[in-house]
C-alpha cells in the first residue's frame, strides 16, 4: 500500500486488528497466484496497483467522494443499472465477496447451507472488514436467487440501508413491464437519495461511460480468442473483477491501454503459454474478488483460461445499452431492455444461455468447458445438468466454494480433464 | 387394497416389481406409525381407507375420469388455482412426494444438494412409480423456489407436459398485475386442454366447492385448539395431505363428519393425550405424503402436534376466495387476490408469515414451535433464522430430509425441547 490508512479505517469503523490480518493474507495470496506468473503484460501493473490499494486508495477516493456529497451505491449483481447511478454522479461499487471471511458470524444469521458468496458479504460486514459496505449510502439487492433474496431481508436488519429491485422469473410481456417499472422506481430512489434530477443529457452521458467500459471488456475478451492467448485467464479475470469497483472512466482507459499492448503481442505471436495449449472456457456462478481458485488450478495444470461465461465475465459486458434515445422515458426503456437481455440462470426458461455458451465456445476457440457452480447456488447447479445434455464438446461440472479443502481433489479432476483435451 | 389393480398399473406403465415393493414399505410404515395409535376417532377410518387405496381406487377413479374426457391436472404447490380446474370438471391432484424413492435416478438430472421434495417427485417419475404423474394431462409448476423453478425445465424434458405459472417475488402493484395475468393465462390454458369454456356459473360453483373444502379444514384446525386435543397431529396431518388428491366434495363431507365426532369428543373431554400434554405447532416447509417423520417423533416424545403452519396445513386453507363476484373477469380477480394472500417464504419481504405464526401459536394454544425446513429449502431455512429473532416463545429450528438417518438425533433434540415445555 502506498501509505498508512489506519486513521481512515478507524474512522470508517473497521476492526483494525482483524483487518491487518486480512490484508496480509490477501497480499500473500496475490504474490503467490498473480505475481508469480511469467511474461505478464506491462499493462497489468495498473491492476496490480489497484489490488494493492483495494482497501486503501480506492477507499480514500470513496471517502472523498462522500465529502463532495456524491453518493456511494453498493450492489451485488449485474442487474442493477449502473447508468442511473452514474447519471447522478454517484459511485457504483460491487459488494460481492470471494473469500471465506467471517463465515462463523454469518452462520448466526443464515443457514450453513448457504452459498459462499452470500456468507462472504455477510461475514465481511459482520466482522467489520468491508470498508465498501461501511461507505455505502444505499445497498441495492435484487431477487435473482432464493439465497440472496432472503438474505437481503436479514442484511437490511443489520445495515438498515438495503433497497431491493425485483427481477422477474420469466421474460414475458408482463415481466418486461414489471422490470421497466422497477427501473423507473430505482431512478426515483437514486434521485431521492442524491437530491439530483436525472436529465436526458445526464443519462446519455452516463450510458456512454458504461458502454465504453463494456466495449473495452469486449475488446479484451476478443483478444483472448487468439492462439496463443496474449494474456492469462487469471489476469483477465482480475480485470473483470476490478470492473465492479474501479472508477469507470479510468478503468476503461487502462483496459484499452492493456488491449493496445495485447494487440501488439498478438501481432508478434507473444502468448502467455505456447500455441496449442489447451484452452478452457469457464462457465457458471460469479467469481467475486479474490476468488481466483479455479483459474489458478486450471492455469497451473497446463491449460489457459480463455473466457468466463459468468457475471464476472461475459454476462457483465456482452450487451450494450442502446444509446439512441431522445427522451428520459425512452432512455429508461432502453436500459430496462438491455438488462432484461442478460441470460441469468434465475430465469425460466433460459435457453439463451445455452446458445451463448455454445457461441462463446466457438468464438474463443475453446477446447473444453468447465462449468463451475458455487455450492448451494441452485440456479447454476441445475443449469449445469441441462447444459451437459445439450452440448457436444468436452465438458466438466464442478461444485465448489471458497475453501481450500477441495483444492487437491479439484486439481486432480481438472488435470484429468485437460489431459483429455490434448 | 380392496382388489387387484395389476392390469391397471400395467396399462399406466408402472414398474410393477418396484411398485409392489413400494406399496409394501408404505403399508408397513402406515401400520407402525398410524394404526398403532390409540383412541383414534372413528372418522379416521375413511382416511385409512383412502391411504390404503392411494395407488388403487383413486387411480381407478382418475382413469375412469379420463375415459369420460375429464382432464387430470397435476400440481406441486398451493398457488395453482384449483377453482379453474374444477370449473371445467377437471381432476386436481397434488404431485409432491414425501419419500426417498428413486433418488439415485433423480440425481442424474438434478444436483445432490436439491431438496428431498424435488428429488422425490423426479425419482417417483423416473422409477415408474407414480401413477398420478402418468395419468396427468397437464402438470402445473410454479416459480416459488430456485429448485423447483429450474427442476421443472428438466422435468418438462422428461414428461413433455409441464406448464409453469409465474409467482412474482414481491407483492407490489406490478406483481399483482403480473399474477392476475398469470391467472388469466391459466384459465385460457385449462379451457384449451379441456375444450370447455369457463362460464360465470361454472366458476362460482367451483369456487364454492373449494371454499367448502377450506372451511372443513379450518373447522378441523380450530378443533385442535382444545386441550386435550381431540385428534393426534399425525391424523390431522394425514387429512391435510389427502386434501391434495381426494375428490373435493367427498373429502369435504368426510372431514365434516370427522369434525362432528371431534366436537363430541371435545364436549366429553375425550382427548388423544391427557390435558396438559405439551402442545407443538410445526412450521415451515410442506410435508408431502408419506412424510410423517417429524410428527411421529414429536408424538412419540410425549407431546401433541396441534397445527401445521405449512403448505400442507394452514397455508392451504387459511384464506377463502371471495365468492361475491358477478362476472368472469371479476371472479378471476378474486381468485388472483386470494392466492396472492398466501404467505409463502418465496416472497420478499414476507412479514405476514411471522404475524401468522404468532397468531396461530396463540389461537392453537401451543406451548412451543418447531420450525422444520427441508434441507436445501433455502426460503424456509432463511425465514427460520428471521422468525427466531422476532418471537418470544419456545422455538426450535430443524433441517431434515426424508431419510431415517437423522431419526435418532432428531428424537433426542425434540425430546429435550419438549422437556423444557413441561
């Protein structure tokens, strides 16, 4: 970290002793998993820096933003329209957490059989370890799964600042109406807490910012289609994780700089692994930061990860919002339409997702798919079975969580799978 | 069984060998759990008979109904409007299953970490053991939980006769509109498959039949409020289970006959257990037939179960449909309104349920509540934690499934809990 943030952390109300421990574990893990990689792009230095300052500089920025009366909005899901938050000059940060922290505390409020992502965001808060949660003015949940839907009720009793958007279960006309209504209500809520009015121009500008971010991530994704891939899956995953909490304009610039370098690498045939290395598409539940387990296993088993068909991945950037609107209401409709296009397993049916997995497999020239669902993540666990029956390429189904207990077992299975792809 | 149904079962396509085994296990369990009870009401003889003919006479009735071109509609949830099925003279049967049958088969299609109720209905079908599923013309699912919502997609690929109603996640205006639309679509679907038109008079008559059933079940529930209770929890549970698949008019008559007898018992102070026996309200996930495990444990541990705050229980009969409508459209609105009143844990928030648990506790003069969630039934598991923090009476939280492996452990915990109530 570039300086001592103790005073800031104290002011925010973190548990300083535990927090030092957390940062030290995180820093060690990062060194082992990330900094040990060979031939990394220069452009990853920015993202290394962001990670090193994940509870430092970025938190200071949020703190300063709040002083300037900008609102900090925390979210857990790619369904929350970032455009509306940016339109009031708000700060949009993802609160999903990818580490086994505070699970014992969390299990006093939710069942043990709850997915690790939920126990993690509750655990981080309950242990006083998440500066992001502490700095939020509003925490926006959604009804994408039973676990989150019901855990938010409990999380609201703890934080007193939850707002839940309803995601319908289907995509029929009445669902689209309901969802548009939810987008309108969210706009009202954001205007209310920020005290600012969203105008057509503000919405247009915000939409452009978010689309530029998505385009940069799309560009990165397309570069991974080359063989050899110019970037490791671990590094690309990190960029996709940081997309949820960095300043969007700066982030977009840095991703594009990285992509310039990767294009140069592609021209020179400079890959992260030799041409012909087995190429894996990972599909399924989100990989919240710092959940790097599966990517680390795959890339230490002689393969390269070329894509994430995941919320932290393609589900977050595949669709742009149509910028061609001439009234605020039309803008809200375009936003609602864009988000309704996301192929989350929370929908029934969700045929688009199988099509998207297939086309991503082809587009990224993958050799096999590893479907990874978090344990107790019923929607993705169930779809894993459905997909298996509908595809004709090498496919492996994994259920795991954030613990390292199954590391050895997973590594054995992944190695065996990769062996079949050679 | 009153006669040999082998020919019928063969025609339906059951796996005869396995089916004989199933019936024999079921019959033994029934003898041990039910027929061993002392001082049972005479009126239970009808329900004993129904159980003994669960795959016999009732199946023959369904088979005959189909010959008369009546349609058999299978369901899994108290949200499917029975009124509309009865309005076209259809047969309405619950397909939820309460036994560990065919789990190995089911786990080829859904994850191991799926609730027992889902694995059971899939397992019964996949093993060729459910005559009800085979006789249905339409199987109606709903989006009440992630597990069922996604399993229905898979079940449709197996049965090719699923129809899914969308239950929204909230109870706001737009949700009510969506749900009313779902009720209208279901009416259209039922008319389409039956080839009959639902008229105002047919709907009024059907509504009356369903309300009469609910009133009879309410009457039974109220009689359990007396101390001593005139009927065991096991017997009352059985009546509530049979409510889902017996002929509604006959069933209502038989429940009322039973209630006449119970009233007489109350007058005489003739209880199923001595006055002052600890009284338990069971709350949580549904108890599909033949899941009698928890009731058997409680009533063999010196307590009496006085109510089920469950879909197989109060959630199925608490609200009547308002019969005061003068057009078909108004009738559909009343039906939609009635079902939207159900306090399922699938809604967020679901404050009504806590209020209902509290008032049921009071009304039934219970001494303690055992909250029982099926393992991996996230909505009820989560609410179990919420309720615990909001009540001031003795409360125990249980997670279990259909296996007998935890029988001893549960019995020990339940006995200890009951001990505290004396």
